[in-house]
C-alpha cells in the first residue's frame, strides 16, 4: 500500500507545495511545529532515509538546502532546523523548521493546527521563490 506521502506525490491527496523537481517534493506540514515547517521527500517511495542510493541521497540534501535557503529568506528566524525521525510516515522525509530557539524543534510539544488559508498563501509565496 502506498504511503501517505506517495499518495501526495500521485496527486491523490492535496498538499501545500513549496518546491518540486522530477525527483523531490517539498510541502508545508499541516500540523507544524513553527510557521514554515516544511517536509522534503523523495518522490520514489523509500521507507528509510539511509536506504536511498548515494547519488539520490546527495541530491535530496542539496534540494533540501535550496528549500531551507528560501525558507530563511521568507520566514523570520535565526536558523532552519533539520530533523530526520522517520517514524511518523513510512516514507523518507526531512523536516525543515524555522527556529527562534532550540525548543522550537521539540517534537513532543503540541503541534499547531495551521490555518489552511495561511498555509496556502505561504506555499504560493515559497513556491514562486523556488522557481
């Protein structure tokens, strides 16, 4: 059965797209830890990040670096935090989280229920900036 993220890639489930190329997709988390919390995924479903072949793994991180740069330009923050946990969805993904303080990347704290209109506006802004 396809993962939630594979269903997003296939267009079966909508997302707030931030960046995309033929191999990778970045979209806003709908339950973010902070404004601009973005998920970066390979389009090819692979459960475990370290099972991705070396070349694709490097390209994934370079894509994530580009997305992080755009986030930093458009979301006021001190840093873009990076986390790879991989337990929530059986599809490799990188969390990019705009940070003001280290506690902003604490996954045990309650997540925000993001406003769909705010997510949509932010996604449009970021997607245009990533073109």
